[in-house]
C-alpha cells in the first residue's frame, strides 16, 4: 500500500469516528438538559444504534456490496447523515428526536462496514496494515472529545452541529476515495448475513457459555455509553466529555497488549479480567465524587480500556479461533449482530428503565443506579467461573 493511500485511508477513519464521538457520548446529557428526557427516553435513543446495527448488514450484503461502489454509497449516506444530525439539533421534543436519531443511525451504521471495505481493498497486507489505519479512528474519537471540551459545547446542541459539518465533509471526501466497485457475484441471503451457518459453534459448550455471557455484558456497557457523561456532569465534573477520552486512550493502549496476553494467560483469564473490570468500574462510579473520591471517577473512566478490550476484543479473537475456515466470516457477523445489535438493544432499554426507576423529577439516585450493572457483572462473572471450561489451547468447534 502506497503512503499516499495510507494517508487517505487514515483520514477517512479519523473523520468516520470523529463524527460518532462528537454526538454519541454527550447525547444523554443533551437530552436531559435540552429535551427534559427521562431515562427511558434516553435509553430508547441509544437503542436506535443497536437497531441500525441489526439492519445494516442486510443493506450492505443485499444492496451495497452487489450494485454500488462502496465510496459512493458512503458519500451519499454521510451527506444524508449530516442533514439528519442538523435536524436532531433543532428538534425540541423527545418523540421526533428519537425518529431523527433512528434515521441517522440507519444512515451511519452501514458506513462502518463500507469504510472497512474501502480500506481492505486497497491493502496488500491487511493483517499488518489495517490496525495502523484503524487506529486513526480512535484518534478521531479522542480529538472529538477534546474539541467538545475546548469549545465548551458539551451541554448544547452544538455537538450535533459539529458532527453534522464533519459528516457532510466526509461525505464529499468519500467521492474522492479510491474506487471500490461491487464484488458480490452470488446472491446474499438472510441466512448468510445473520451468520446462521455459524450456529454449529453452539454445539461447543464453552463457546455457548461465552456467547450468552457476551449478551449480558452488553447491559453494563449500555449503562456506560448512555449515562456516564450525564452522571459525570451532574457530579460536577467540568468538561466531562474531554476527560472521558481517557477511556478511549486506555482502549487504544490495552489493545496492543491483547495478542500477547491472549496466548500467555489464556482466554478464560482474559475474559475474567474484563468482567472484573466492569464490577470495579461501577463500584468506582457508585462511590466516587468530586471530593476525596475523585480518583474513583477517573479510575472508572480509565477502566474502559480493560472493560472493552479484555472482553469484546478478546471475544472476537476467541470467535476467530473457534471457527473453521468455512464459517469464520459468518461467526464474526453473528457475534457482532447479537452483541452490538440484540445485546445493546436489550441493554439500552434496560438501562433506561433502571435510571427512570431511580429518579425523582430527573434527580437521579446514581449510587443505586450504578449498583445494578455492577450486580449484573458479578452474576455473569460467577456463572462464568463455574461453567466456562475452555482448554488453554483452543480447539476448533466441530
């Protein structure tokens, strides 16, 4: 891959995730302050992305991959997304806001797969080159958080304005990306897109236990994405979005250690570390404050790298190793569909109901709220300890 192409692809990834980081982290705070939203309404808005995650593979597999160049579809979707983000900033009622966010999510989520497709098709050694390109996406998310803090727009509609401008910019830029014509030559079916061929993995008891645990772990993840920024703001932390990027920085750093640790300490220990980190994070949030326990708030943020990488990134690697060559793609698709789709859909709604239950006139009882995902993580951890039995040398499921 030529250096010029690498710079173009890195810029694409930077903008792709800059957009997401601009509005997603602070949406719960925006909805509370501007729309007067309840926890249920915030959870519903975050569930829109989970719905889009479940639908977008059908769009990619049955339409985009077969009939259109990936970079052109990206361009149209990002420009459309920019318009929808602008509309989201202007809406003043929860009902219309949800539908705008749902439409935006349906436009944005397919661009994740499309941007990956554009990148992979230009690479001569994807295994070595893709991580170097993808890391610019994490950088984009981090810079978005810093910009929100620098501009002082965390609790305003301007986060959506910023995302809208960058979305339109990336849409226009997409038309100048390297040409990535459609490749699909055989019809894509719902069966292949949903990864049904990978269901044979469920015959393997360790993987089945892991798969069920992954769905339940999405509930604590939903609490963090949906309500951590609101909690930190209401706790009195200034520029909370800017400080939350420490979580993405830790994610980028810990991911470098995953391949080494995966082979050194084994998949079970990796997953146990990840689940333990979820418990510690929410205990830190439950007992943290802007006084003597300020360190606990920062610890809860920084633990994001361990929480996410040691469970979800490890989960992708575990799925890869358990799958034979025939079902590898289907298995990864199934894992994504059920966790970021179904799991996050359940988690966002559940977190919304819990936060509404523990609130009076939008005054949240945060300690009680954070105990709930902590209890769920404890339950998953205990079940995992007793029921997950995987050999250190992972065997391919038959």
